[in-house]
C-alpha cells in the first residue's frame, strides 16, 4: 500500500512539473501574441497616417503650412504610439519575470515531492528486500539445524554414499 502511495505521489509530482512547463509555454505564447498584435496595429495606424499625408499633399501640393502641421501631428502620434508599445513591452517583460518565478517555484516543489516519493519507494523496496533475505536466511538456517535447533545429521548421506562407493568397487572387481 505504501508502495502505491509513493508511486502515486511520484507520478503526481511529474504531472505537476509538466503542467507548470506547459502553463509557462502557454503564457509565453499568449504574451507573444499580444505583443505581435500591438505591433501589427501600430504598423497599420502608421501606414494609414502616411497614406493620409500623401493624399493631403496630392490635394494641395503648394500648401506647405497645412502639410507641415499634418506632418508634425503625424510624427507626434507616431512617437506617442511608439512609447505606448514600449510601455506595453516592458509591462509584458515584468509579467514574464513574475510568471517565470512562479513556474520555477512550482517546478522546484514538484521536484522536491518527486524526490521524496523516490526516497519513500526506495526505503520500501529496501525494507521488503531485507525482510525477504532475512526470511530466506531463517528458512535455510532452520533446514540446516532441523526442528530441534541441532545441526542436522549428515550420516545418512555419508552412509548412502559409502554404500554406493562399495557397490561401485564390487562392480569394478
């Protein structure tokens, strides 16, 4: 029963370890998707603003005051978006650091639990092996000493051996 509990504890710890790694991979994938989506959105906004500037210049190529004002506004918006993306990236980086620390703590706890389970299983195996060796030793000792605790007699075996040798001698003569 203790063996089953130790094995269950060991395999549960392995599952917890792998669950922690999969959760980390899933979280990193989600984080990467959020950053990629933000980058794509910002690129699309920048592209649309550049097209609007091109349209404005095509409509009034000699109106430099309006064009410079629109260019300054587009540049300010682009810088603001770049700062926002950078802020989001640092926020994700901070969150990734916290997630990595949590995952490592979960994995260390799971590995500690697996190690304890292995030690418990090893103790159980050692105890059962010791008991089996002790029981075998006792049965060998009991067979060698007989039921009354004295050493078993070898005389019948010696006597039968002697008779066999005598018969061999008679047959060879």
